[in-house]
C-alpha cells in the first residue's frame, strides 16, 4: 500500500519487523499488516492508501492469526489478559497459563504448515 508522510519531519513505520522511513511529502510503497497497520493508522500525518479489510476482521474481534497475536505480546500497550484472550481463540482449551508458554505455543502454531 502507499503511505504518504504529510509531516514536516522524517517519519518511520514498522513493516515486517523493520523500520521504513518516509521523508516529508514523500510517498512510499510499504507492506503494512496486522499490528503494524493498526499503529500506522493512528498517526494523523500519514495517509495510507490501498487498505482493504478482510471480511474476517471486520467484526472488530482483533487479531486472527498466530503471528498477529505474537505481535500483541511484544506491544507494551497490550495488557496480558487481552493477549491471553486472543491466544485462547487460536489455542482453545490447551492455552497455557504463563506468557512464555503461550508465546511458545503460538510460535509452534505459526510454523505449522
């Protein structure tokens, strides 16, 4: 998708775990998904074009994939119980009680074909 920086300063967004910097007034093609896209949408000086919402995420329930839930674990603004609830939707009754164990289970789920 295309991201335009309308700020007078250099701005950065996260894409696939890496920072992408956008000069003032510049438009760049950036692959934004999941938590990275949600964070970029909150910045009023960034104009994001080409955003399409999959039907499964339109209900507002939040992340649906193991990778998106793993990103929640890294975000200091996400409370543990929110993370655990999202993980429980993927892991079901086998959801561990501890954060590290949940992360390990999600990583295993994410790497399965």
